[in-house]
């Protein structure tokens, strides 16, 4: 038999092969060919094998001329033994499945032959997760337990963290950071620990925590926020109270990186307690609240009020501090190089000399936020104000020593250029030009609060001819409140300033004493401004108003059709609130007449603002009249109006700083203030852990030992940022 090389192809087959091959090479080669890659590979393999020494030619017809090639498909030659593997029938097989027919993607650098995909073992993917993702999951778990409206408490939250940390080492690494970074000990101690195990009256959890932190210094380094229980009821005398403060001090000394101690602010009487000393040694402390009280070593004398302090609370000021007391107070601030927020509040009889206060503030290089309230004229005056370091937030509250001249000089000083938040509460600010100077000189001011009884006015014989008289290009938030009845001079000047684009960056305006609605008319229209709880408040009227029946009417219209004209106020509007309808009856409620006297009550301010909105909706704003093509009158609609400016960017807000309060501004003392403890001792809605029990376990009495804990209140922290 002749060798395959000596065989000659028919001429027609050769020419056809040459022509087909040249036409194939010149043809556009699309990577998305409609022909199967398997057909092309088999055809190309048979053609290539026809030129080899071992593969005979079985047919004179060229089989590969109709195939199409794709650039994404590799070309692989087949060994000669593949002919005999199929019984000598001449069928060719490829050694690799084409990419488009493969079950898994090929390597970008080339095909990998003989490799198989091995699935990961269970838990291997979780083990490769970074710890940052686990911390985010634990942060969401904290929100579920501690956010407002939750049935859980901090005890249930820490118990879940402890259980989760025992599941595996991966969770333990993330859970210990979350568990010890923010330690919250709230409410009373368990009776099981106080009477049976440790036999202590109070402080059992503090003792156990101190033992853990001392035995594990690595865990103590995580503690940044420490919430200790409030002063227990069992500590009735001064000896027991000092003993409890010593326990708190021992826990503080075991936390080297402590930054915050929220919700626990005992009074300072210029003595040397261990609690104050322990806080003074924490070098990373970022906030401190001083409640200065009367010292037993000072003699008291009555403070003589000045002419500008008629509206201020009388203050009884003691004599100056002793030298050793001044030195101790100054040394307490020597280690706080990271302190950012400082709150100074003086109770009746307390004192901190003005030079001592100036020297103290100079030792705080990182200070940004300062709150000073209820100090006498000898403690805080214009000299002290001008000596303040550069700040970002400043609040002055009930300070008789601060005058109009001091505020004017402070605004002109260069150190006030970086001030962004400025609050003036219960100050003798009687000059409107001083207020205008504050707006114009504070170049970085974004939040401003002014709240006092008298309204600032213009000097005698001074008139305003050019507006805006009050102007600030950077102010974004403004709280404007003057509670003097019948004095609306400042409101009129502010409304003109806003109308003449004096505050282009203003976005939020809160004016509880806007009795005539002159400021509300300049803000965005709102259909609802009262809160859901306002209708159940007893604002001098019945607590549960009755909703009268309202017949269905056309939306936004109270029209008169062919039947004749109709009074637009004859039927109550569907969009009007029950409280606004109740306010319309003047014989039953006189909230509008008393709104200026009780201007700090936000519930009455919201009721009055809502009544103005409903009145504007019921009154026709414009009329729509319809005629037929013959000019005959068909129907007339009176479209209801609104109060506000559609083109305004200002939001009219009457919400308090702290949700649930009836006063707009958060204060140190009073209901909902900083010293109230955040409802830690609330006995109405405490948590026992029973929320986590199933219905069957609760009915049968099972699972109590598993989920039950001592009944404790739900503590809500009030951040110090709310004071500014």
C-alpha cells in the first residue's frame, strides 16, 4: 500500500481547499461565532492530521472548509493513537473541552488541564472574615438592644455578647472588644449577690468588674466608656456615699484608657475625694462635668445684683477659695491633654474664682466645647469671657457678669473666628446692635441659640432704614426665643432680615414664641407640625378631644356648585387635626392667649402653629371658575391655601433637643436634664429579660432561670453635645 505522502489529491479538491482556506482567513473572525466550537475543533484536527506521517487520507472531500474559527478557542493537536482508540473509524477527539462548553471559567493566563475545584470546608469562609465586619454586626446587635423603643436593656445586651463570645474563638476576639469598650452597669444589684454570695449592701457588680480588670490588664485596656450605677438608695448618709464613690474610683483606676464616664456626676465641694483624684489621673479623658457645690470651709455672703440682672436668678456667692483649694482644682486638670468637652455648673453657694478659671482653661490644649452656667459675677465676667481660648462651641447660661460690652468685644476678638456653635441663655442681652455685631463678626458661626425673657431692642432714637439689619452668611440653625409677653420687636426685625436675604445659608429655624406667625410665614409650608403625643397632653383643655363627623368633600376645595354658594368653613376639613379644632372653641381653651407667657412649652407652641396651618387651609387661597363653551357658568371651586413660602429653604421646627421633653433647650437641671440620670430608676417600664422567653415557656413557668435577671430600668444616655 502506498505511503500517505505519495498519494495525490484530486485537483478539484485541492483547489477547493486552497480557495476555502484563503476565503476563511480573509473572512471576519468574530469571537461570538454561531457555529459550534466542537465542530471546528474536530474539522481542524482532521485536516491537520492529513499532513502527518501516520494519518491516511480517507476521503478526497475536505471537511473543514465550512468550519469557522473563534479567537477565544484554543487549537490542540491530537496524538496518533487517538485513531485506534475508537476502533479505527477515523474519528478524532479533542483533549480539552472548549471554553464556551466548560462548566467553570478558564484561567485568564491559559487552560489548566487536570485541575479540579475543591469546595471550602464548612466554616472556612467565616474564619477568613476580617474582624471589622464582625464589629459591624455587633454594633447592629447593640442597636437592637439599646435603641429607643426596644424591650431589651443593657443587661440583656451584655449577656448576649458573653454568650456569643463563648461560641468560638473568632467571635470571642470581636465580642470582647465590644463588651469591654462600653461597659454599662445600670440599676440596682442583684439580691442574690448582695445578700447571699458577697453579703454587701451595694456595689457588687463594681467589685466583680474591678476584680476582672485587675486580673486581666489586657481586657482593661479596651474600656473607654464606663457607666456605673447611680448613687444607691441604701447609701443614705455621707459615710456610705463616700464609700460608694471610693468603689467607683477603684474601678476607674483599673481602666487606663478611660475616655468617658456618662450619667454619673457627683457634686464637688473643694475637698479631696478619691473619685475626683481617680478621674484626674486618666490621661485620655475626653469630657468632664463639674458640678460645683457649696464648700463647708467658705463663708457665704449675698450677691448684690446689678442693674442689668433683673431677669436673672439671684445668686448667693461665697468668699474666695483657700489657696490649697485653688491649687488642688488646678492640678486636677494638669493631665487632661485630650479633654475636648468641659461643663462647668455652679450650684447655689459654689464658687470658682475668675483667675483660677482662666488658669485652668489654659491647661487644656485640646478643649473645643465649653459650657458655663450659674456662676456669680466674681467667678465669670467680661474679663473671663475675653480670656477664653479658641473654641468650636460655647454656651453661656445664667451669667450675671457677662454684659453687652463683653459680648461685643468677644465677637471682635480674633480668637472667636473658629466658633461654630454659640448659645446665650438667660443673659442680660438687651442691645439689638450687639446681637447684629455677633452675627456679622463670627465668620464661622453655623448654630446660634438665644433664649431669655426680655427682647433686645434698639437704643433710644435709633431707627433702621436699611435691611437686613441682622445678617450672617454662614448661619444654618437658629433658635430664637424671647418669653416677655407682648414684646415682638426682635421677631419683626428678624422676619425682615430673612425677607431681605440676610441669612442665605439658614436651613432650620426654631421659634417657640412666634405668637403671630411672622416667622412661620417665611419658612417652608408644612401640613403637620404637631406631634402625635400633643393631642393627649393636658394643655388647659380636655385630654381626649372628640372627632366630629366630617362629610366627604373634594380635596383642597370647599366649592359652590350649581346649587348655590357654600360657606367654606361650614364643614370641618379632613386634614385638620383634632387639637386645632379643639383650639377653635375659645370658651373651652385659651392656649393661644397664654402662648407668650408659657413660651418655653413646645406643646402649646406646636398647637398654635398647627392652628395657623389649619386656618390657612380652610380659607380660600384662589378660585377656579368653569364655564361651558357658550359662556354659561358651570362650577366654582375655592382652593384652600397654606402658610409659608414655597421658595423658602428654611425648615420651621418646634422639636426639642431631647425627644420627650417639653422644653426646647436641654439644661443641666430640671426634668430631662443632664443630672436626671436618664430614667435609670424608672419603675414603670423596667426589663426583667422575660421578653426573650417564648410564649410556651412563659405560660408554663419554664425558662425563668435561663432568661431572668434583676429588674432594671432602661437607661437613655444624654450626650453632652445636646448642651451646645
